[in-house]
C-alpha cells in the first residue's frame, strides 16, 4: 500500500488524526519548518528591506534576494530578474494583463484562452478587454476547447492562431481535470509576436516546473498551494518580454523614475513590484522550497502519480460514479494529484457534506470555474505528500456505500 511521503512534519494533520485532508489543490497544509520560518521572521527585528541604512534593513533585503534566487533556480529561470513577487496567482495573472496587456495590445489583437480554466485564469483577460475598450482599443478573446482528457486542444488552438494573436494562456495542471497542458505540439509553429502565459498554480510543488521547457513568457503560481502561506506568489517574466512591461503597481520600492513628469520603468523585477514586500510570506516560500528540495520534486511527483492512478482504479469500481474529463481518460501513466467525479442522483454539495461527516475533507461544488462551465456539480479529490493509499481506499469504500454498493 502507498505510504504517505511526509505526514509527520505537518502539525495540523497530527493534531486531527481522524481527518483525511484531500483538498490540497485549494491550499496545502504547512510543514513545521514553514511555520518556524514565519515565526522566526516575526520574532526577529522588524525592518523594511532596502529602506534603512542599518543592518536589520540590509539583512531583510538579503533574505528577499536569497529567496528570489532560490525561486529562479526552482523554475529554471535565467536569473532572479525574471522573478517578481506578487500576492498570489490571481495577482500574477492580473499583473500580466495590466503590465503587459495594457501597454502592448492594439486594436484587433487577439488572446487565446480556455473558458474552462480557473476564474483567475479567465477573468483578467475579460477585464483587460473591457479596460482597453474604455479607451477605444478593441481586442478579441478567442476561446479554445479542451479534449476528453482535459488538456488544451492544441489542434484547435493551432487552427485559431492568426497574425493578430498576441497571447495564449494555458493552465499547466488543470485545477478540476488534473490534466497537464504544455502546448509542446505548437513549438515552432506560432509567430514570434505570440507570448505564452502558463498558470502553474497546480503544478508547482507537484512536478518540476521548467519555464524554459515550457517556452513560457509568463508563469504564475501561489506559495500557499506548495506549502507556503497565503499572500505570496510568483510571476515569472522572461527576459525577452522585459522591454514590453510597464509598471502597474508603482510606489515605494518600485524601480521607476519621473522623467519630465512621466513615470518610466527601470530595472526588473522591481519595476513590477511596489510597496513593502511580504517578508513572512517570502520567508515561508523559502522554507517551502527547502522542504520540497529535501523530499525531491521527482519523489513528490511519483507519489502524486501513484496516488492518482490508485484512486482512479478504485473509483472505476464504483457504480453510478462518472469521472470528469481528465487523466482517467488518457494515458495510464499520467497523474498529477487531482481527480474529479460525479455520483448519479447525488448533489455534489450533499456528497461533500456526507464525506466531511466521515472525515474526508475535499472540494465539492463550483470549483472556481467561471459560471456556466457545466462542471459546477462535481467533487474533486486532490492529494499531496501527506496522503496515503490507505486513505484513498477508505474514501472509495465510503463512496461505494453512498453510491449503493460497488458494481
Ligand atoms: C489553476 C489555478 N489558478 C489560479 C488560482 C488562484 O490562486 P490564488 O487564489 O492563490 O490567487 C487557483 C486557485 O485555486 C488555481 O487552482
């Protein structure tokens, strides 16, 4: 049976042994070292990084710089200048819209996106279109479809790419379908005017995120879904797009200059940052990276894959249960920790409550997809390093009972 990779390092799980936490796609539990790192940050001398001429301030600036360098190595960036700290994935995607979209898009330009992605990966482009329209610039959002396995339909995308396409937005691992999209099939087939933006919120900390392998211009993810804490995230912006990025959050700590009354952006990544950095969150992210490195991304990925396949096999035995599009419908080697399903005749909210009463904490309902996605009434199981095969077996047993017995 598949053992948990690391359960004993999570105080919240040790405190409630009766709970099976299966909602890591919403947020992960925090390992002891992350909790300790936040406590140490708060217990130490408070100082605003880079704003004081005294050692506490320069030490704080050094701590931020070190974590930035760690993040750059973690995602295979060329350097720390490509790593912008943002409050989370939602903020990162909106930063792309505001910093890049507002400054670069012209009348008639097009953005390709999937309306079945997480709302945070959809709404920033709708908002960008409306903001540009107010100043007389009309851009078009071109929706693309997903396949039965829940991946972006690259053949469809290829057919929709036009000379006016400026941005393709994709989710690396989908928050409901659990499938992986890399757009690899499009490499070398799209013009150099097209920028690629990947939402890696559900892949970071689960599998290796390699911005070069993805050929990404922008990548976003949230620290709290990879053992860090809420309020911190990363926007990767590739060097080649730096000339196209305008300040969108100018203020104290921003790299900007006033030139004859006009604001000019200076060096990256500080051009896109403003205000006092989130020091506890950045410290937590550093500790989360230590935790992930210690376990090894490869081992974490193998664990996630084994649990996913194990769960799919158990769920397939349950009568009246339908698996949503996703890895269950594709290659039997794929699995990234997320599986979603429906049970005939049972509302997912009711199922969520029933499972919660049995100690299984998971996600049921709308799943943050835009309204009208058609997948509102479903249940999502999402696992991480603290989950085991025994937990998933017990879940399948309870589900089977609720469904009226195994088929
Ligand atoms: C794929 C994806 N993108 C973006 C987000 C938004 O993340 P945050 O709320 O941390 O900004 C989520 C959160 O569930 C997600 O799953």
